[in-house]
């Protein structure tokens, strides 16, 4: 009987102890940034900083006070460019008595936290004693390299960063609700976007459903916009990108998200059908999440023309056809026309400067509108 009573009491005590938790909820949790800009932070007064993370601590049984609560924040970094591996950049530990639920954010973690203090949800001023800002394990040379790099970039260098939160108290277990207290964040140096297909030079595509391809690294969050480019209506490809789009369709003035994909099969989207004989301009942007506002990076604008299968017309000839119209073009450049066989524009120059196909198209528009007059033409 005594053994049974002892066993019952032991199980009861264990159950009660296990039920005593410090419930930690994220409001908000640490975000997955691509870039951390240090210019967003005020190191003299953390209260001026953007809200990066916040955590609410409360006793699960609503029984207070909870003595000897300890909460620590630490950050480690792997930065290949600085030859840093698991280097501790931040290690802060706070100890206090929990009188009521409390909310602690990154804005509180500065050298003035002990003097300023924190107020809990009941209005109690929490005595934080002497917060411990433990030293990093960086050498003086590593500190100098890190500081110089940060000052040059204005942001944390590219690398993998580990953020760790730890909450403890005697006879209490931490209960992290809905988030992980240990988080990995990859900071990137976003590269420019290279468009692969259709490529620069108003390439001819014998498919009304082309597959658009591009390449980049860092901030894998892509958006695309495709517009018709009519040299009669548009002064440049940039002008065309501001006009009504073929995708998105109907046009809402934006780029369409393709998430992390680096290609788009036009046959799989609900875009306006692309038409044979028409030219189009397209552009990719990617969005990087930062500690401030999101950062947008845009590719160049490339163009292409939809041609009939086997069509051998050159980009230059297509631009002439767009400006002159089909009937006039056929009269001049068609069979037995006075300009039959001409149309390759690789060596067009203006005032001694070579013109690419885009500049040539813009010049044709200006000639047709009367902005310029032709004084002489030389052919070879």
C-alpha cells in the first residue's frame, strides 16, 4: 500500500511539473530575408529600429511570479568571403522574474535595455538586473574585416546565419508555439538577371507559344511581363513595356509572379495569344526581401518576332514591314520589287555610329512621323 501511494505521488508530481510551461509565441517570428540592411538600424537606440522579431512569454498555468527566468538570443555566421565559420556575432542573456506575460522584441536588445527596462502586460516594470552581452569569438582582424565589409555594403555580407532563442526557468519547460527557436537565414548578394531565350536582337521565333528562359542567383522570386512592340506606336522597347500587355492578360499594369521558376511555357498560361508577324518585348524582375522595403531588380528588355515556320525574313526587314505595312513592303521588297534582296541592316550607321535593331526601329518611327528627313541613302 505504501509503495502504491509513493508511486501515485511520484506520478502526480511529475505530471504537475511537466504541466508547468513557459509558453513562447512569436509576434512576429524572424523572417526569411534575402538582405539585411544595417542602415535600417539605430545602434544607439534600439527603439528606433524596425520590428524584426518579437516574442511573448507567459506561464501556462497563469500562476505568477515565475522566478529566475532566463532568455537568450544568439547569432552565428558562416561567411565564406571573410573566412568565418560558426562565428558568434551576438550573444545576449537576460534574467528576470516574470510577474505577468511579457513581450520582448529586437528593439529592446541594445546597451540601454537595463536602464530603460521593460514593462509587462500588467504594467509592472521588470528589473532586468545586468544583461549580459557576451563577447564574440572574433579575432581583431576578423572584426576589422567584418566592419569594413558591412560599412562598404551597408548590409550583412552574403552567408548563412543562425539565429537561436532560448527560454528557461527552474521547474518550467519552454513551449515554443508555432515557430522554431532555432532558425537559419541565407543572406545573398543578388546577381543580375540574364535573359536566355528569346534573346537580344529581336530574334525570330516560329512558335506562338515560346518558352521564356532566364538565369540569375539570389532572391529566387521572379515576375514576368510581355507586351507587343509596334514601332509605329512605340518609340522604344521601354515604351512598349508601358503599354497594354499580352501577359498578364487582361493587363493590370503589373508583372506576373512565377515564384522561383526560371522559365515560363507560354502554352501553360492564360495570356493573350501571340500572333505571327508581330514583335514583342519582355522583361523579368525579381524581388528581394529585406529588413526595410522589398528591393526590386529588373532585367534588360529583350524582343522577338513571331514568324511563320521556315520564314527567313530578317529582324531589319520585319521592322521595315511594321513601318511600311504589308502591301507597301511587298511592292518595294517583294518579287521584282526595286529593293528585292535588300533588307539586311547589320551595318547601318548614323553620324558614324553603328545602329542596333532597336535604335533602327526607333529611327524608322521618327522618319515616318516627319521628325527627320532623309538627305541621302547609300547602299552597297
